[in-house]
């Protein structure tokens, strides 16, 4: 028998489990028992940090008939210094998909500080930590806006590489997690049907921008009819990020937001091996956590 890579073997197993791809699955949202909106602060937030501090969202991730192939969580906690925060997005595969993917785990940590107006987050350090079986890769991006230098450190096993490049004057690099909070706070401008946002991000091999397009009111109403949560959603958004972040062909995500911009449901398109992968909000709350150690 000719040698097969693990990726080829996984692809064949998934094709068998999916009925050799002959069946077509329609993606329909299931009703969630969790509240779609968190309890707001008792006072109007004066800064972006106050608006989202201690917010935690939990999602289930699935595809085809693997309705719960993984879990994901995003949350924001304060750091000891005033105006500084740490946002963490984590995900892990589970069950048979966890076995096939060697229990892959991804953690993205964004260290944030409020700008002078306290109305926008600036990412000063981004850590991408990936574990696949015994393989462990860490990539660290450090943005020094005073010296206008981006330093990238890559650690894989005992190997470590480091290089840096200049940050063009006036540019600020928002990773997807930073953009998530800035967009919801209105840091990029008011939210309107049909509006498009183009956001500078850390330069990659294929993409230097995050693009976010809000669907028109007519399109949103038409497509929402297929959702069981149609009464809860207000905005349809299309998001394009670096394909390597979600391991897809184009880095395209289609998502649905509540009137208060809580992400209720989303689909990452054409993820390698798995096709369209959907995520559903199951819990959204505000919990107190002590500041993490420096």
C-alpha cells in the first residue's frame, strides 16, 4: 500500500463518515437556551475596556452531522495597569474529530491597551499558540509603535527564529480579536446596513487587511428566514481574514449579530478537510476574574 500522509487519511475517513459526500446538508441554526445578551454595567461605560471587561462567550463548533466537534471561548480580563487588558480566544477539537486531529488546541492571546481617547483598543502583543498532538508551535508578534518596529518570534520545539520589519508611519495593526472589540464598540465608525470596513492587520503572506462587510437590510431579512433564530438577529456580516488563521481557502466567515452586536452564529467557509464549519453561541455572560499575573 502506498504511503499516505495523516491529512490524506483523515480526508478519506471523513468522506466515508459523510457518506462519500453524496448527501447535501443544509446549515440551520438551533435555538440556544443561553441568553444572547449579557447584563450591562449599571453605569454607562466611559471606555472600550469598561464596555467589555470580564465578558465571556462560549461557542460550540461543528460541521456536517458532527454538531459538536469542538469548543471555543473568547473573553477579556483587565491587567493590573490602568487601561490595559488581555483578550483570549481559544478553541479545541473533541470527540472523534478530536481524535482525528490529534486533539488540536489553538490559543490566541491579544495584549491590549486603550488609546488616548479610551475609545479604541491597540494591540501591542499577539501570541498564537498551537498544539497538535506532541507538536507545539508558538508565534509571537510584538508591535512597538514608538520605534515603529514589528518583531516576530517563532518557536517550534527547540527551534527558534526571530525577525523584524518596520511599521509604516501612521499604521496600526489590529488582529481579528482586537478588531472584534473595536468593531462592536464603534471604534471604526457607526454600524449601518451595507457598510464596509477595511482594517489594517499584521501583514501576512496573502493578506494585509481584515475586510468586514455588513449585508444590506433586504439581504439580511431574506437570508434570516432560513434561521430558527431569525427573531434574535439584526445584522448579517461577511468577514475576510488571513486564511491561515482558520485554515480555510479564502479566510471567509459569514456571521449573524444580535441588535447589541453579540455574535450568535457564524460559518467559516471551506475549511481544509472539513468544508463549512459552523459556530453557535451557547453562553454569554459577564464574570469577575482577578487580573492575570504579568
